[in-house]
C-alpha cells in the first residue's frame, strides 16, 4: 500500500479547482490526491510526478492525467515540455509512502531487517549504505545533527566510523546494533527514527529538491494560482513557511524603494492546517502532517 493521502478534503478545497484548469500533483504515490483532483475536473488536465518507478503501477486510467516518472525538482522543465504553463494549482504531499516503509529491502524502516538503501529513485546510484561507509566522520556527524536533530551526533558518527573499519555496515539491523550505546532507555525507537530520517534526507537530497520545487512552482503558477504543501517534519515545514512568507529560504522580507514588501505569494493559511483527531485515528501516520497554502500574487 502506498502513502494514504493526508488532509485530502482540506488540500483539494485549498486548490479551489476550476473544471478546465491545469493542475500538478507533485507527489503521486498511490494516486489518492490525483483521483480527487480528477473528480473536480471536466476538460482540465492533471500532471503528476513520482520518482519511484513502483508508483507507475498505480497510474489512473484517465486521458486527463499524465504521470511523469521524475523528481518534482524538475517540474518546470516537464510542464514546459507539455506546454502546460501557466498552472492553476500545485499540490505536494511530502510524506514518504507507506509502501516504501513497508518493504524491508527498501531500507526505509527501522522495523525491518534490510539493506541500507533508502533511495526513492532506484535509478540513483548512491544509497544509504554508500553514505555510511564512505563519508568521513565529521560529515556523518553533520548529517545526523542537521537532518536528524540528534544531540549526540558526534558520538554516533564515531561509533559508525570505528565499526566500519573491520567490516562494511550494510544492513539496517547492523547500523542499529552499532548505535545502541547512543540511545536512551525507552526512547530507542525515536532515536533510530531520527537517524533513518537523516540518512534518507541526505540520500535523496530532499531539502535541496524541495527548495528547487518551491522556486519553480512560483515561476509556473498563474497569478491567483494556489500552492498547497503538506509537510511532516520541522525541517521541511520551516522551508515552506519561510518561502511562503518571504520568497526566499532565509525568511528575510525584501522591500522596494517605497518600503513595500517584495514577495511572490500571499499566505492563505496563517497557521498550518493539521489533520483532525478522526483522521489521525484512522491513519496514525497522518498525525505529523502540516498543510500550508499560498496564492501567487
């Protein structure tokens, strides 16, 4: 099963779909959001993106949708290719799919024994195994600290660096075994989830891809077009929040000669929209979802 669509009604309402419009679902997955967008279209078009080849098996049989096997960081190039600019609305649900978490050999989950892979795009060469066994100690510490927000990242990096001297670290269970001395009793699962998150973000260059996607999305949206982003951890949410507010990732609002702010977007959601308690009960993985919506000025 792929990632169950989160905040589906709220996100579709936020897109304010025109029946003849052009829309993009930047993270297709199991196609949940795409199906709902299509149900609101008549002669409109939907362009969906997913870098995971396994998502292509979920393609909806509908002539109005074009499913593109690519990372959303290339959205502008593809929308130009299909002569689909300007776009009326763009949706991105940044959650890792349940399908990826639930297949042991993909290496995303702390629950299963599997190879340290974590590549969302299987065509990509570098995996988590390569990072763990090739990066120097200081670089591993930096990744764990920055992307996993791990406090004892230096100690963890040293354990990894010393352990790989005798043999390569190739599996999820071996990595967990090596890092067990870094855990706090009762919080082991949280610690390992942070480690795996850090490695996954580095392997897939997730934050860099998100930055490129946000900048390109604004460039291809029509004035009044909506940008809807659902994020799941503070690193993503901070980037989205800063970009929506200021048009850059430093969060610094630039002003013109007259002191008017130069921003490309108008924020629609002053506070992020979160899933209802009923949705979380039905889909516990939705609990950390945060939706932000902006409109192109």
